[in-house]
C-alpha cells in the first residue's frame, strides 16, 4: 500500500494584451525527495513557443480519463515534457525538440545512468541532432483527431564504434462523441529507432531500445508499436465511468538472435483500467480505479499485477 501527495502541482500562467503568455509549473514527483520538479517553463508569442512543455509529438484527444499518474500504455506519442522550439499556425504545428530518454542495447542510456551487460557505457552516447516533429490536430463536429510524425538521430561513439541511424515515428489519435453521454477514443503508434516515442515500451515501462549494436559496432534499429482504446460514460452530476486498454510492444527477436539483447527483457507491456469519478463540490474530484498490468519478456515469460487506486484532487 502506498499513499502519496507527490504529484501535487503549483504553477502560474501570465498573459498580456500583446499576446505574450508565460507559464511556469512545478510538482514534487521525485522518489524520496521533496525537491520540486520543473514540469513546464515556457514563453509563447503569436504561435512561437520556446521552453519546456508537452512535446509536439503528443496528443490528448485519444486519451481516456484515468487516475493513474502515468496513464495508459500505447497512448499517442510522448507522454512527457521536453525543451523545444515550436511554431503553431492553426491546426498545424512544427518543432525542434530535445530527445527523450531512449536506450541502445549493449548499455547506452541517455539519461538514467544505469548500464546493461556490455563494454558500451553511458559515456559513449553521442548527442544526436534535435528531434524534428510535425502535427496536425483539429476537430469536425463530434470528431476530434490528431496525426503526427517525428524524426531523430540515433548515435553511438565508444572510440572504436562510431555509427548513427535514422529513427522515426508516426501516430494517429481520435475521439468520437457518440452521444452527449458517450465517447470512444484511442490511438495507434509506430516507431523505428525511436522506442521512447511510444509510451510504455521497455523494462521500466517507460521506454525501450531504439537500436542495438551488432558485432561490427553498427547500429540496427528496433521497431515498436503501440495502441490504446477506451470509452467514457458521462452519468451527469459530475459523475463518470471510464474503461481503457493499451499496450506497447518492441520487436526484439533480431537483437536477441544476434546476442545483443537479453531474452528476459520486456517485449510487451499492457494495461487495462476501469474507474468511477465524481465531483461532490466545485473544484473537487474524487475517484476509484482498478488496473490490471502485465509485462511479457521476449522469451515468453510474463508477470502481472492488480492494483486499486483512490484519488482526491482539489484544483484552484
């Protein structure tokens, strides 16, 4: 059992008559620490944004409302905030962004500091070029939709192996208001060499392998897929019921066959949830959620867990 208030957020948004918006937001979501974590800090003027906020390779239109702080596996794009430069013109937006966390099998890891069983170490990572993204997000009647694409550089240099490869990804997400009370929403994702751009890949449930180094030191990219679907039922009076399922999967077969990826590494992560939410008074939300999560390794071994979560939230 765990009880926490670490996800509490404090922030400020300032807008001027000159179309300038400044946002700064913190939370306390750090393990065993009360140190504030910077969530967002950016400025925006007439469609030009600079700073840290949600990745442009991301969309919430296909997300089902859940209580879990991390959300459903396989939702659209990066479920995180990154430093970026972005330009938005109507439904279209483009950005250059910092790369999110990702691994190259044989031990390279960009941010976590841990290494796997190989002579390639975290210090051998070569900083890649900025990630390029493009997104179209719009709505027509009861349908909201979003499609996006991204491209990045995967690079390694350990003194003897010096190689780079192209990583890329695409997603599509949508929400359909079937009636005033019922909505159906979901997303599909595909990446090659960009596992960090599908939420839920990898051993830690956040990101998996972008690539692996073969015996010659060359990079071989890893494909990943993910999808999520859900339904929401508005019961009126601030009450709702929501159901969702999502998964993220890497194709590790070639890497395992080459002896560069361990067959015990997670190949598929999935999650299924059902929740009931209600708002007893204005600005207060409460809820209870059941979740079933499962991870399966490339060798076919699986582990699962059941979880019940309660939430009380006050927004001001």
